[in-house]
C-alpha cells in the first residue's frame, strides 16, 4: 500500500467495521435466526423453513402485508401527486414563496409519534372532526375510520401524506428549478399552453425525480412503525397492522424471535425487490455516463 | 388578478397543513370540560396554560408524575452526544471515502449506501445482542452507539458528496504544503464543510430527536426519550384521557425540531435534497 | 553548485495499462525557466506532477539538487507549485494561505509572519493580506498562489498552466510579471502550458512533449528556427507552418532535390537518409512567404508558386491569406503579410519563398535539412 493511503484506510476502519458487522453480518444473523426455533432468546436449533411456513400460515402477517401494499400504493401516489402539485404552484412564481414552502415542509420536522397523536385526536369519533361537523348541522356525517377495521389503514395513509408531501414538494421544486428556463421561453414562443408544457415536457423531464421520491417513500413505507403505533396501535384488532410492527412485536414482546426474524427477512426481501433494480440501474448509469 | 386562483389554492393547501396543528394548539389551551362538550373547531373561550403546566411538570408517565420535562431532558442527553459522534464519524468517513484511494473504497461506499435502505427491524435484535455484549445495554452509551450506527450512512453520504466536490487541486496544494491526512482534514476540509456540517447537524438533530424505535429498544428504564414517553402518555388506555394535556405534551415534544426547522431555514431543504440525490 | 538543478533519468509513468510518460531524460540547469509545452494529453502536466511528487513514477529517477527525490514526499522535495485553479484555501486569509505550509512545518508564528510579509512585499500583496481569496481578482489570486510558493523558499518553482484561467488581457500582464519574478528571484522554474506564445515568451528553454515523449529541447528561437521534426515544426509558430508533400528527385552528399508543385527545390541535407523517389514534406512558415508579381524572379535562392486566394483574414497589423494551389495535396496554404493588405478572393496571387527558409522532413517526420545553416541552391 502506498504510504499516503495508510491514513485514509485507517480512518475507514470504524465505518468499515460498522458497515460489515452492523449491516451485513446482522442481516446474516437475522436470516440464520429465522431458520431456528428461537423464542425468547436466540437458540441455534435449526428447523429449516418452519418459521416461514408459520409466517405464511399466519392471517395476521398477510393482513399486515396487504396493509403495507395498500398503504404503500396510496401513500406514495398521494405524496407524489400532492407534492408535485404544490411544487408546481410554488414554481409559478408566487410572492412569499418561502412562507408557503416553510409551511408545507413543517410536518416533516415532526416525529411520526407526534403526527400519529395529532391525527388520532383529529379522527377521534367522539370528539374530533366527525363530532365537530355534526355540530355544524350535518347530523349524519360519518368520519369514523379510526375505529372501523375496514378503514383504519386509510387513516395511516392520510396522516402519512400530511407529513411527507412536503418532502416530495422539496424534491420536485428542486427538479423544477433545474429545468432550463429556455424551455419555457421556447414553449411560449410556440404558443403551447402552460398545462401542456407541464404534462408533455416538464413531467417527462422530471422522471428521475419521481423515481427518487418514490423509492424514498417506499423505504419509509416498509420501515413504517412509529406512525401506526401512535395512530392506531395496529388496531382495531390487527386491522391496521404493518409488517414492521408485526416483527417488532414478535421479537420484543411475544417471545417469537424466530418468527419475527422470518418476518424481518421478508421485509428485507420486499425492499430488495424494489430498491435493488433501482440501485443497479443507478450504478450502471453512473458507470455508463 | 390572474394569479388569484394560484394564491387561493396555495392558501387552502397551507391551511390544510396547518389545520391539525392549530387544532392541537387550541385544544391544549382549553379546559377538559370545554373539550368534552364543545366543538373541535371552536376556539378556546377561556385560554388557559394549565394543561401545558401539567404536561411539562405534573403528568404521570410510567409511574413518575413529574411531567414531560424529565423525558425532555433525557432526549437532550441522548441527542447531544449522539449528534457529536455521528457527525464526527460521518465527516471523517466521508472525507476518507471522497479520496477514493482504491476500488474497495468506492465499494465500501456503495455497501454503506445500501445501509440506508435496511429496515431497522432487520438488524435490531442482533444490535441488542451486540450492545449487551459491549455491556452498554440500557445505558446512554448503548443508545448513542445505536444512533451513530443508524445515522452513519446518511451523514457519510452528505459529507462524502460534498468533499468530492472540493477541487482536487486544493488537496494537492495541502500535500505540497506538507499537510497529512488528518491535518488536511482538520485545517482545510472541515472548515470548508461548515455549511454541510450545519445541514447534517439540523437533519441529524431532527432524526435523533424524533426517533422512537431505538429509544424504545435501547434506553434503560427512566431514560427513554420524549417520543417514547409521549406515546405512553397519549396511548395510555387507563383512566380518564386528558386530551388538553396530551396535546400540550405533543406540542412540547415537537417544539425543538420545529424550532430547529424554522430557524435553520434552507439548510433543512438542502439536506433533504442532498440526501435524496445520491451520488 | 547543484542547488536548483533538476534531473530526470528515464522517467516513466503509466496509469494501469496506459503509458502516459514513456521515458523522459532531462536536465534543467539552476536558474532556468523551463517550459513544458505540448498538446493536451501529451503528458506535460503528468511530468510536472512527477517532479512535484504528487505522482510517483513507475520507472526512472528524479534528482533535485544533489538529492534523489524519486520517492520523497512532495512537501520535502524543496518544490512549490502554482496550480491552474490557484487552489487557494477559500476559508483562509491571504496571509494564512501563504503561511499554511510553514504552520504545518511547525515554524514559530513570528517567523511565519516575517516570511509572509517579505513575500507579500515582493508581490505587492501587503494591503491584501487580511482578505479572503473570494475578495480578490483573478490576477491577485494568482499572485497569492505565487506568494505561497515564495514563502516556502523552494529550490524549484512549478507552474501548472497558471494563466489559463485568466482572460486574455490579464494573461499578457501576468506573463510579464512571471518573467520579471523569474529575473528577480533567479530560481529554477518549470512551467507547463499548452500555449506556445507563453512558452516562446517566458522560456529559457522549451521542452516540447508529444504522446509521452520529448520531441525536442531547446531555446525558443532555436525551436522556431530549427524544429527537429514535423511535430515541433507544426507546434511552434502561429499560424502553424504550411506543409507540402514533395518527392525526392535526387540526393547528393550535402543536398537534396525535391520536386514540389511543378518546381524543383534544392535543399541542404543533414544526417538523414533520403533516397530518390522517397516522399518528403516541405515546411514553410506563413510569415516567410513574400508576395507580389515576380517577387523572386530570377533569384536562384528562391522559389515561386502561383495560387488562388481562397480566404482573407485582415487583422489590421497583419493580413492572413488562405491560398489554394492547383497541385497542392495539403489543401490550403496560409500566408502571413505584415500590414493591412486588400486582397480579393478568387484572384490569383504569386508567392515566393527563399529556399533558406524552407524546412525539409523525411517520411518519418525528421528534419532533413537545417535551413539557413548551409547554402541551398535551386536546380
């Protein structure tokens, strides 16, 4: 090794160690545990794919996975749509743009727990929006998703979009600001209506931003834990459960380490299936360009 | 006037974002009686800070009735050392990675980057085992370590991409001036990266303060951060729910990051953009 | 005394499978200002970085003074370097920038201050010492970069295309300043540039590099007058030398007859191997043509060509004419005339050149004759 490379190599030792041990070795460990009968504590009694069989036989797991799919689709499209719309509105050149931007991103600075509690209060059927609207005269008004097993997951979507739209707005705004202003001049000269420019020119140009934002949101979806815990507690029953909460509960509270580990590995597989191709394309693009 | 619809839409959107926060504020200023019998939309008729006082100093959480202030202090005790560790390690690692002295350095960076996407649930239990083996489980040190590990990928990414944008000639000039790896880092690169440090500081503060899962798992009893305490307080199924106290507590817990966000202005946006545009 | 002498012996450098420097031998005498010049990618900057120690050679050795510094750290070689981008530390004041190397070396503060003050004096930077680089103009930044070198009192100053970030007017001014500084300090300097005007005006000696090899070393005028090969001939001088393909008619011990464009030129021969029938290249600098009807009529020391004017560039002080010749394979011929001359495109022009100013290169591109060194006789 060149002498000038010695110090940087040494400096990378802690990070290298952390990366290797705390990321990859830990993943391997969790995978190994998912093949054992571990309950409260890790035990190395290998039982093959038994934990996965149990997992796939569990209705609660499939509810959680189904919820994640539903939540993921609605939350991601919602955030992208709202964020993009807000970004376009701001980019039209409004005065006090900073004020609007600050407001839209304000929820981002709050924790999921805070968001969850705020919305739990807002959606409280007895005292929240439902009651308040009824008080205004609409006696039949019903907005009781929080306590309805078939609707509770949508409250998570609502709170999630409220919190994360600002992130998308920021990303899209940065993208819009990066658009060559000459494109706007050219479109003006050609007499193309503004909405057409957005639909046919700007939006396709921002495709990479859509991808980045979607990937970012997706990784939030899979990790989602705090929000559900604070908002619905996974309930009513397990109706708004998510895999992250399922895993946490089995690992920490239910003494089902092996089953929890199997769930965790499935979460990782889900992420890898979506993020993997993205990262791969990203890296290839980097090398090509 | 052609812009009126534009401002109208923006203002409605802004109102929708602010509405829950305003409701929260208004609820926290009402007495419990007014909440139970009045409308969510109604403004407090007789604003009182009683709920705030109780939330701060008197509410019972996990058996102690000293309010949120205890947990608030816990959060600061966690955030400050965790911030220092994760920024120090991230800056140094980012700098070393930006030198790209060998192929494996880039590979390490890629490996680290992938870490951004690993759900904490996957590595949580082995981490508990590791921290316990280190004799740090349930201590502040263990929690700080966990935060440093989980923040490493993001902070490193931020610094590495910044340092990569520093002209290579500057590093060469420093070499000719006789500055070694650490001297160059300390005298040249770190002072240059102050804006990035600020971005990392703001975002890491927000992330660590807002963390729930690590605090829940690694903190010892009575040492949990404010988010965990808040969830206990508001999620408690026992006895009469004091919504005004809950709302005041929620605001108190959210206030530091909101303040940091409002005061830091564009840094927050820049950090989010930098974190998202991976390099 | 060897202080300030730089010697390169068989220096080689490859990046992976790419050989960038393919064996360079060079000796630079103390106090010389040597310019490395060549097209981009020729390896001139790499060669400079090898001298500086920022890159280590894959073969050969480098001596500075009496020391073999081939593997010595850049900061301990007794060199200082000015970068193309100046590479000033943006967060440090001018004084801190200049004193940083000394601070790292652990010199006491008052000594650093003294040395910085002295260097600032030389470069007239004293009033700017407390400013940050961003508050300086391009020329001032350049001077600070030079000041950072002076403070280190190096044996050798290295300049890596230091003027290419400046606009044309400032470039001329800084060129003069560097020349003056060299005269004042009398230190050895190595200067890399792709700009042959800089090379010609600054250099004590020029090293012309191409594709990792030295093409020729010599004083600027020597290179202009006696380019050793086609590459140097084409690189030094602006507008570049005209090249015309010729055929060797007859070769004698001291002269060669070349058939070119209907005329036969008898040019001196010098240590090259040419046989009758061999292809050669005749080179004529644009400024060596003489224009007008019958300029050289009857002069057996000169040759004349008929041409058609293709394009005229009038610059005021001089006029460039691009000429076409019926039998010229090379395309156009550029002729440079002093003064403003009105020429009409499409009209014929008769140009002449003295044989003594014709350069002859063999098929390998090596110079065959040394124009002016011996009498050339037209057949």
